[in-house]
């Protein structure tokens, strides 16, 4: 049984605004539910708004809290901009941002902007969203709260390697290597973002939620080898509630408030792989990201 340190935290979040991507299912939904119980107003950002509205209604019924939905397709930079713009216009602050949504090991596809789907969705889409919503997170810090940005990565980052010469896998494609690269990008993003936000009172964390039985693995289930190893893996697979614990821990745990830029697994700090700790690579990825999402043109 995984530690339930996230759910057991006694923090209340009355009057706080928490934004979570991909929270209509899996660990995102469990995180939204827990956060809503604490009194926060939760905004879930999802591609499928029908599914998201059903999830929001269900959570709201259970918690008595306010759960809102905005449309966000992370594989479209236009959609990311529209979503962020809407939030910037109607919200005064964001106290916690959880970059939870993701795709895993999908067949080779491109986003509408021509980026490889996994890094495009898991990193570049979230990168642009975070940069655009940052003014609202800074407003929260100005109000005296200690806001947090929580980036969901994966243990897969340990096998990841930044394919600098072909970041979008145009020359060859391996879905698992591309997934690992996208999850490595998540940790590097957290490292550089934490550095940029030093002394702002905003903390950034990345994490591995565990191996979880959610829709994220739908492409994996089609593989012949998955059917062979699944019975063995089942012993280690967490439920979505167990899987949500580490991101809840990163959202709520007081003792890690000043540990910005660090990586967590099973509700405790863990050393990320050496390639995920390279400040040079984190800076390089940041510069590439700014250009690819259109924040810098030079």
C-alpha cells in the first residue's frame, strides 16, 4: 500500500484557486476531489469538456465545492493561448497550478503545430500554459500565500535522453524513447523554472506518481509484451487515489515549501537522474521551448 501522506495532510485551502490540467479522470480527478474537499475553488482544464463537466459535477456533489471547467487541448498552442487568456481575464490569482495531463507511448503523430505529440503535449503545451498563467501565480505570492507549481513527470525520465538534434523525432521514432524524453523535459522544466522564480515566494516541484492503472496507459495495452508482463506488474500498480498522493504532497506539504526545483516520489524527495539535474540542459531546453511555442522569435 502506497503512503497516503498527501490525503492525510490537514491543510485547508479556503478561498484558494487551484488549476489542474487533465483532471477529468485518473490521478488528476482524485487530486481535484481532495483539493476541493479542502475548500479551494478548482478549475479543471481538459480537451474533452463533456467528460470534464461530468467529472466536475461528480466532484462538486461529493465535496460541496465549486469545480469549474475550461477547454484546453495541450496539443494545440492556439488552444493553450485561448485557455490561458480566458483564465487571465476572469481570475485574480492562481494559488496552485498542477500540470498533470499527459499522453504516453502513442503511435507517431504530430500536434497541430508540427511538434511530436508526446513532447508537444507533455512539455511544450504545459510550458506555454505555465508561462502565460505565471502573472496570476505571482499575484498569489503578493497576497502572502506561498503558491506552488507542480509538474507531473515519471520514473521514465531516468531512461530519457534529450534528442537535441531531432527533438521532434522526424528522422526516426521510438514511442517509449519519445515518452521518456518528454518526461525528462518535465523535470528539466521544473529545474529551470525554479531557478527563474528564486526569491519570488513561488515553489516548483516535479514528481513521479507511481505506476498507475489509468487511461494514460491505453496505447501500452495494445502491445503484445504488455499482455505478458501485466500479471507481474499488477502487484505494483497503484489505484488513481494512491497515485495522486505524491502530487497532493507537493501541493500541500509545509516542510517542503522552500525545496523548490526538487523531484519527489512516494511522498518523499528523490534524486532525479543525472541528465535531469543538468542546469545547462535545463537552460537549453528553456530556450528551445520559448522559440517553439512562439514566446521568443529571435
